[in-house]
C-alpha cells in the first residue's frame, strides 16, 4: 500500500484498499471523538489536514514525512504554535505568516516535517485569540485525539494489507535503507529529495 503499489499490476486492488482505509480513518476521526467527549455522534469537526495526512501515510508509508512519530509531533507543535501566535501578533495576516515560519522551523529542528501540519497551523491561527482552556481543549480533544485515531486506523489497516509489514514501514522506515532518518529529513528540508 505505497505509491509504488498505485503503479503496479495490482493497481485496482491497491486503490480500493487505500480508499477503504481512507474511509475507515476519516470515519473514525469523525465519530469517535464525539463519542469520547459525550457529544452527538458525528458532530466533531473534520480538520482538512487530517485527510492529507491519511493519504500521505497510506500512499507513502516508507517516507519519513508519513511516520506516526512525525505526524503526532508535527501536528501537536504546529497547532500549539498556531494557537499561541494570535496572542502575540494582532494582525491575522502577520500572525499566520509568523506562525507558519515558526512551525516549519520547529518541525525541521525536531526532524518531524509533515506538510499537512502546516494546514493545522493556519487553522489554529484563524481561531484567533481565545482563553487557554479553549486552546488546550482544541489541541487535545480535537487535533491530538484525531491524530492518534488516524495513526491507529492507518496502522490497523496497513497491518492487514497483503505483503505489508506495518510495524517496519510505519514506525521505523526511511526512503533509502542506507540513509539514516535524520539524513533523510535533512535532504527533504534542503529540497534534494
């Protein structure tokens, strides 16, 4: 269930499997948080970057951009930066620009570059200034709960894929087995990948 799978002879099976996995992952993100938080099922907002994260994790599982560690840390950091920035900069345009710059720098420094997290940064900034309790609730109950559900859903679906070792490709992979993960992140950040 990787990008190579999309181009091989078993293309239709692979595409159906990815579509089913996306359905399961996004449905879980849409319904489980509502049930956990005691709200009406299906009322949790679906954050657009979660769809991009799911597709990236399913189609490029060997990429460091799609590792669960990367997705979890990048989503947490990017959202937190997006929630904090409007408190420091009153202009939404400059707050958005600054939040993006800081979030991308932080992801690079933490070696957890995950492009969909940039969307979470902008969405968090768009919420404007809000009390700390609301910010923490958004970060934990909406973003991180959805992120954990997504990672678990992808792991479960990937585990059932014929010929796919979820534990090795989802948790410990690199694009090139001879390259350390840190080197791969460095190449991605420099644009040489």
